[in-house]
C-alpha cells in the first residue's frame, strides 16, 4: 500500500522537478554564481530563503508604486500578476506555473535591470539575482 502511494507522489512531482531543472536556467545560475564569487570570495551558494525575502520585503529605495516584488507579482508567484504602474497583466513568475521563466539570459537581465531599480532603487547584485531565481525555480 505504501509503495503505490510513493510512486503516485513521485509521478505528481515530476513536472515540477523537470521545470526546475532546465539547462538554460542552470547556465544562468552558473553565470550569476561566478559573478557572485568574483564580488565576494566567501560566496557559498544561492539561497531560496534569501530569494523569498527579496521577493516579499518592502523596500524604501524604489518607486513608491512598487515597494516590493509582490506589488506586481502578488504574494503568490504561481498566480498571474498585474503591473502596478501600467495595469498590464503579468504571467506567473514561479517556474512551476511558467516553465519558460529564467531561461533566456537577455530577458532575465532586462527584467532585473528594470525591476530592481523600480523596487529596490538600485541594481540587484548577482547573489540577489541567483537567490531570486533559485526561489522561483522551487516554486
């Protein structure tokens, strides 16, 4: 009885595992890791917990309309959001709901370039970017 339940649970988890393990996303994370090590020799890897804190924390340095990532992406990154400035719909940011997220470096950098300045009031560090991607890849 337990074995069929384990098999069923594994089959249910496979799509999320497959989405989280995209080679293009892994390459992006490897690039961010190299940059993070270059900036800080003590860098020991990315953290989904730090990524979640970055996502949920209200920041004071950016645009008042976007004090946190959740201003546009909502508190549930598996759900669609809406741009707080324009009202334009935004696809879910979590990889489980949108497997194409974080697979194109140019697009990822464009988004971080705009959104970090809007939310934090400054560019994100490579570690922050990697933490964020790590968090979203696990969601």
